[in-house]
């Protein structure tokens, strides 16, 4: 009797073990099927993005009117298609092998490429692409707008910050030739400031999510904490001093701990100095005479002195601006 009981217990354990094994195998199959579906979906997404990029690349090359690309359209189409195909294959492989960060980096690359190609296609169709960088051609293009010329120029200055890879100096100098220094400065101020605010908004609302999606929320927070407290000074100094890419820094500022209030005050002051200095220095401070060179040297020395002053008083200035413009201070006042 005891043996029979033990035998049944043993069979029960074996059956339970087999049931657990079956359940484990079924769970493993479900996981594998889910993983396969995820890989298939990710590959489909990146395929659609790559195909859209390839179509736009062909259109942009086909619409090229001059330059090396226009003379060798077939070569550029083959090269662009090969590059896009290679990026698609790399993204698909990263998805298959579970390299999420690299896969998402390629997805982001395709999205940015799509935006750039759409912008390029619009510029080509409107003819604006062929006058960028040429002050005379740009001026003639703007003059064809007639009474809409100031509004078109403001829109161009706005897009120059947010989308167009055109140095603000070139477009501002062209504005001086069109409107004179004062009117060009006012139009540039409206366009560039509004573009800077839009870039900050994109960095704050969209850029953060995009970067967090690519590198991970935890990793992004870790790096933001490392630069917190220093970003106010570093970014402000970069905006004030020449040769730094101000347009890109507007997006970067949106990712930093900088508040809206501080950014608005800082960007208005910094951009105003740059815009009005550029507009009036073009006619009044030449570089082909000794006194013009002397004035430029003095201006550079003043900028260096301002940088040193900011650096030495970094903590004091940071505390002052944070106390004036921080969200916490504003809430306390409302209470």
C-alpha cells in the first residue's frame, strides 16, 4: 500500500515536471513569436523610411540645375541609393541582434534625412536654393517679391534659424543691401528671435523626447545632471561670443536646465547685439583701412574681457538669474 502511494506521488511529480516543461516551452515559443513580430515591424518601419528617402533623393538629384550633381545625375542616384540601402540593411541587422540604441539612431537619421530632403526639394522648386550664399542673387530674388519683400525676408530669417543651413551673417548682410541697416536689423530681429524661440521649444518639447528615446531616459538624465549649473554660463557665453553656431545652440538650450524666462532675456540681448552690430558694421567698420582693423581689434578685446568677467563671476551671475527667472521663484511670488 505504501509503495503504491509512493508510486502515485512519483508519477504526480513527473507529470507536474512535464507540465512545467510544456508550459515553459510554450512561453518560450510565445516570446520568440513576439520577438519575431517586433523585428518584422521594426524592419517594416525602417524600410518605409528608407524607401521614402530614396524617392526624395532621386527627385532632388533630378531637379538639380547646376553644379557637379547636375552633370552626373546617374552617378549620384546610384551612390545615394547604395548609401540608403546600406543604412537600411544596417538598421535591420541591429534590430535583429537586439541593438536597440543603434537601431533607433538609424531611425532618427532617416527621419531627419526626410525632413532635410523635403526642405531641399521645396527650396529647389521655389528657386531659393540656387541663390543661397550669393548676396547679389539673393537680393535679386527678394526684390522680385515686391511689397511682400519684408515679410518674405522675415520668414527667411526664421527658417534660417530652424531649418536652412545658411549663416545668419550672409542673410543679414543681404538684408542690409536690400533695406538699409536699420530696417534690415528690425526684420532680422523679428525673424531670428522668433526662430530662436521656436528652436528652443523644439529642443524642450521634441528634442528631449527624441534623445531620451535614442539613448534612454536614465542616461540622458545622468548627463544633464553633470552639466547642470554650468549650462547657463556656457551657453550664454557661446551666444554672446562670435563663431559659435547660435542656431544649433538654441536647440541645445532646450535640452538644458535653462528656463524659458532666462532664455528669452538672454537670446534677445545676445541676438540684438549680433544683429545690429552686423548690420551697422558692414557699412561703418571696413576691414581695408587701419582704423577699421583697430576698431575690430578693440571689439574682439571687449568680447574677451566680457568672457573673462562672466567666467570669474559665474556662480554669482547664475544665482542672480536663477533667483530672478526660476520657476520655483515665480511660484513663491504667486503664493
